[in-house]
């Protein structure tokens, strides 16, 4: 652990893992990311706590005075907190932080877009067969009409042929956004999933694995490293993410991942052809109908004796209304329109509706595994889980 993390600061951006596709950063780029990382950490650990005080001392009494009862649901809490000056300040700062993060990342990558494109092409030339782009794939409306996480053009923006800057921006900025909690290569969820699977099925060796909504493959790669003899298919809609992710993987010496452009609602694979299917923070970026289609496809594709698991933020059931209200911020102000609906959805019930036997469905927690030098935020299950934690829902076929 660095001196900075011992002092409660976010790890410096220079501790992020470097690879063959990493953008070249200047002193000013690094300074911007370091400011944002510590800004995010301070916002999440200190400033956020003032919302509870504002609610208890001002907003809740005002609601009670006008409605004759205290606010009970997250929607009522949002309505009464909407005009509170402290909440407005916190919310404005948080939104500004997201916009500054995109400005910092785009300032870094757009000035070197041609160089990044050429680097990706050079790496891809060694194994072009494991990058499968399909220009006929269209981006569905639930993705095409918004800038996810305040990213201009979202994951799909292309400013020149073969562009990879959307992915380079995402990759470069995530270490600051997550303050190091997902590891140097942002692969803590994938590493944690590989360890979870090892514990759940000791000695099991899946031969074909599907990562749904894989993006640039942050979490595909540790699965590929855990099962080097397996074929991993990383599916995503975004050509820039796949181009960059494919080059990044090859630059890191990982060759058993195929990056394929496809819509997870309708995949071009035969029934029952994957032993392990997983997704990481993907389902909340879909829609009601898309969610059913995606889980239906995953059920169709899972081989007998296989397992699938989907990692997300915790569902709202069983969570206090005030905590739900705070988590709802991403839906209201961070361009995540399906966020609340997904976390209101009972995924086990939906899986049963789609034909999975209830006794095969499970819910669990999967903890990120990150490097020893990263700050340790969890001591649960021995040393399993040094970083963040995800709610996970899946089933054994």
C-alpha cells in the first residue's frame, strides 16, 4: 500500500496498470486524474453524509408538516430533498465531477486519436481472426439516445475510421472514478468472479465462456487467464470498445479471447454452446424488454451442467428508503435511465418466469480481488475481496 492510501487518499493515477494501448499522459493529465480521484473519494466518504443530516433536520420535518406523515418511499424522499440546499450542492458537485472526468479523459485521448488507432491496428494485425466486427449491428434505442455516464457519444462515438477513443477514455478514467477499488487493470470483478467460480466448483474447467456486455474486456481477461485452455467470447455492441479491447488483450499477451460485435438480445450462437456465461454491471444499461431478451438468450446458450452469473449493484429490496434514494441518483442525474427499474427487479423471479427451475437459482455476493498495493476495503471471507462488492444472481443448469 502506498503512503497516499495509508493517509486515506486515493491511489495516484500513475499506479494504474500500463499496457500497450495506454494513452500517453502528460503531467497535467495526471494532475487532473489525481484531483478527480481524491474529489470522488472525499465526496463518497465525507460530503455524502451531510445528506442524512439535511434530511433529518430539514426535509423530513417539512414533508411531515405538509403531508401529516413522514416520507416513507425513496420517491417521497427525493421530492422533499429536491429543494434542500445541501442536497442540491452535493448533487451539483457530483454531476460536475462526472463531467470533469469526461473532460479529463477526452482531453487526453482525442489529441492522440490517430496514434491510438494505429497502435490498435498494429496489435490486431497479429491475430485479426479474434476481432469480429459486424457493421450491420445497430445500437438499440435504449443505448443510442443517451450519453452514458456523461460520455459524449457514449461508447459508440467514432471520429475517424477505426476509432478507439471512446474506449481509451473509459479505460484511462476509470481508475480515478473508482479510486483504485477495482485494481490496477480495473479487473477486480473478473478476478473475483474467477475465484468465486473456483470455490463454487473446485477443479471445474469450462471450455467455452461468454461475457455479455463485455465492453473493452476488463473482466474478460482475468477469466481468460484463469482458464487459459478455454475459448472466451466477449460480446458488445460498441466497435470502438471491441477494437481497443482486442488490441489491449493482445498487448497483454492474452490470445484466447474473441471480441465480437453483437446484440446480446439476439446472439449468433448455437443452443447450449457455453459452459459459463457472465456479465458485470451490464444489465442496468438495458431496458425492461431487453433484460428479458438477454436473460432468455443466456438461458438458451447455457450448456447442460453449466453456470451463469450476473453481477450488479445490490437490489433495492430490503434496503432502507434513504439508501435507495441516494443510490437512485445515478438514474436521475447520471444518464442511467434503467438503473432504478433494474434494482427494483427481482432477478430470481424473472429467471424463473423465463423457465429456470427455482431450486437452481442462487443469489450471492462476489467481491473484487485487487493487488496487495491497492487499499483494502473488505476483510470478508478471509482475504477474498480486497475491493468492492457486487450482488450476483445466477443459476446452475
